[in-house]
C-alpha cells in the first residue's frame, strides 16, 4: 500500500487582515530552507479577502491555499456567498466544508455539505469535509454513531482520494485546549477508515487522508499525528502564528519525531 502523504491545514476562521501576510511569508521562508523539509503538504485557509493576495506570495512554493466554505452553485443571486469557482479563480485549491461553526452558525446540515462537496469537486478543488460530535453526544456514548451518520450524509460516492479529505473535529475539543485520548481518536479514525469502504472506491477508501482537528498545538502535535489513521491536522488557533504552525508542521520532519 502506498504511503499516505499527510496534510497539515490551517483554518484561520474569521481572523486575519492584510498584515497577516507576514505570517505566511514567514512560513514560506522557513519551508524553503533545506533543513525544514516536512513530509507533509501544507495548506492555509485564510479569510476569503486574503486569498488572491496570498496566492501571489506563495506562487511557486509548496504551500496551498483554501477557502473555508462555498455556495453550492456556480453563480447567481446569493448575496454574500462565494462559489467554489470564485475561490479557484482567486487561487485556492481546496475548500473546507461542513465545519461545525458553519453547521452551528448557519444551520448547515449533512445534505448541504454533500452539495457543497460536489460543488468543490465541480470546480476542480479538494474538499475538506468536517465531521464531529458535540460534548453531549460524546457523554451519551453516541460519538461513533454521530460521526458515521455525518460521514455517510456528507460524502458523495464519487469522492476520490485526490479531491477529498475528511477532518474529524470533536466540537468540544475546538478552541478549548481539550483533546480526546489517543485511544478515542484511534477508534473514531479507525471507524471512518472502515466506513469509507462502503462509500467510495476501494483505492480512495484506503488512501483518503483523515485529519484530526481540535486544540492541536505544538505540545501535542507529534503525539496526535502518530496515531494510526491520523494523516494530518486541521489547526485553528495555532495556525494563526507562523511559529506555532511551523512547530506543528515539524511533527512531520522525520529526524524530529
Ligand atoms: P482549534 O485548533 O483552535 O481548536 O480549532 C480547530 C478547528 O476548528 C479547525 O478547523
């Protein structure tokens, strides 16, 4: 079986003005040095206002850019919305869909995420589909059921390893400093890996990247990234500063782990 190349993705959420370009420059400069050579892809998902500018800064580097959401249609009367094609036009190669903050703030449901994922694929981009349970669901012992339901409801059968990534983000772990245990993450990721076989083609089921997200930081990145079936991270707060994001990416530099 071919090795899965991990992905470390930063989700800036609603943070970042033009001056935040300096963080991206710092990441770019560090990644271009010979001694900092992670065995992982690096993606930054800034607010949409910054994508075009940052895309010029990271041209010809290994860093990619992504959006944080998109509308399902190509264009039309949808004030305030952005299509996947527009994100591609601005320089994005990926789009996060179904983040729990979108599900909560905007009432997005699995069927919406499913349509958005198809829209991302239509535009030739990679969808990062977020799933994860609430604290109450975890306490009630429903984690596996909830995550499984979200996975089946959000992931089109046409999804491929090259255009889709799944991010498991327990809602109670986002921005709280809390994380599930290593065993709990391994259990959920193992279940996702198994369920993929019933949804997508077998090569994609085996190779699709499964990210963990929720309070990933410098101090826990190496431990979390070493868990079976964890193929990278979706990082919120710690992706906003170059130093902490680079520290997480460094979990994938072989002589440091
Ligand atoms: P934090 O890393 O800030 O917990 O956020 C995780 C997240 O929501 C990434 O999408």
